[in-house]
């Protein structure tokens, strides 16, 4: 069976329309699958910087696993940070480096305020110091 030139052009136009519709559907699905930030400030560069730092509570011993960015989850009036609520993370600037063991087994599985008190660290002050260090432009020849 031979297809005429006009029929071939119609089929090609139909394929282009179908392809465009598939792309539009895919982009809509991708847009729906993104997590809402709900106003949370996200700084992926800072989180990557934190993962290269040593565990903030290494002096307590028991460090195991890679360093992770641990968001502070309790409110602190002095720092002006309010607990974002259950199931929600704080802004990325309120984050400290913790090894996997301290992050998952100590910070999240017990009273977080007591964990930081036992470590002898003000987590908000430490996070502020690290964020300032991250935001400071490095001059040539200087080391982090």
C-alpha cells in the first residue's frame, strides 16, 4: 500500500502534535512531583559544605558513618528560630554537621535539646558560625 505525499504530511503533523502533548504531560507531572518548600529557605551549597565538615559532637566519641546535615528541630527564643512543626524541616541555615550515628540515633531519637546540652554545644550559635564561614568569600591562598 502506498501513502500519498499529502497523507504522509498529515501523519507527520499528527506525530508532532502527539509528541508535543507527551512532553507537556511529562512537564506537568514533574511540576506536581516537586515538594513544596512552604517558605523554607533551601541552600544546597551550604548542605554540601556541611557534609565536608567533621561531626560537631566528635568529642563525645561513637562517630560512625558519613557526615550528614542535621536540621535543628527545637525552638530557641534567643536565636529567633521557631520549630517549623512536625514533619517539617527548619531553614537550611539552622543545620549542623553530624555523623550518621549521632544524627539518627541521638539527635532524632531522644530529646534534641538535651542531646545538644549534653554535647556542650549551642546548636544555633554553631550553625550561625558555620553559615557565616560558608558565606565568607575565600581569598586566594587561604584555606577553610
